[in-house]
């Protein structure tokens, strides 16, 4: 069975703090992709990143970085120097045709 | 064409009524997905299409739910005899079918929020 676990339900930080959102997945597939999406208060899901199971290189995009570790089945997401606009629910997802989603982590960045 | 659009954005209906939602995907995308999201949960997969063919349906999709994509462009999701448990956000997404189609990123519309009274 495929499953995505985001153990952190809610996180609250003060602006400019770094924050890491955890994601642990389960799958028996050897080929799979992992995703992160952002859902701001407006409700529309915004694609952030896609990573395939054969590429364990970390990725950095501006203030965002992702750490993929196959050995621990984790795909964690770090926001550096958080801003109020980062406040949203963040979802990790796993795919083989359809997306299997975690329950999301609600991030509140306070001024 | 700037993204996936969904109509209506909000729908309030009485229990037992039928409702229909529409999704217009990004024009060059061949794959179209429907998900349902309730408060505090991640989206749950309902069904998906490759062009006009419905390739997979979730067990969540009871016989009261039906989805179509008649010409491989827009899609409709109909719920018959609505129940209060159907209240949720219904999300549509599309993705290109090129490359590894099963793994392409999906682009989401704003959703249709259904409230069943």
C-alpha cells in the first residue's frame, strides 16, 4: 500500500525563522515521484516541486530547499528565513498515476 | 488559457438534489483528474481521464457519482441525490500526457465548494 505521513499537523514560527516540514512515505514501487504542494488560504493548490525516486540530490529554489533520503523514505521541505506570505497548508504527495496525499502541515508565520 | 478553471466556485444545495460541476483543463493537457477534499484533510482521488477515456475510478466514487469528458476537453462531475456527507471541496487537476505521463505534475483549479443542507 502507498501512504504519505506528515507528522506535524501545525507549526507556528516567527518571521525570518527557518522551518522544516517533514514527510515520510511508504511504497513498494521502485519508480515513483514525490511532490510538494502549497495550499494558501485562498484554497488553490500550487505545485512546488517534483522529485523522482532515482534522483536523491537535494534541491534549492530561492528560500526553499528539499532533502530526499531514500534510505529513510523521507522527503523533507525547508523554508529559510520564513515570511508571512509562506503561511499556508503544505502537502506532500506520492504518485503512480494518481496522487496519494499526506494530511498536510499548516504553517503559520507570524510577524 | 492561464490555468484550470472550475465552475461554479460555490454550490449550496438541499439534500436529495442533483448537482453538476464543470472543469476546463489547461488546453494542451490530455489528463484530467477529480479529487475531493474535506476540511483538515488532504485531497482524495476520485477519478481520472486520458482524453475522453475514464481510466480509473476510486472506490470512493459511489454509484451516485458520475464523471464524463465527452470530447476530451472539459469534464463534468455529477452527484445525484446529494447527501450531507458529500459536502466538500471538489478539485480538478490536469497534466500533460507526454513523457512519463503517470508522474507528471498536476495543475489544480480553484475548486468547487459544495454545501449540502
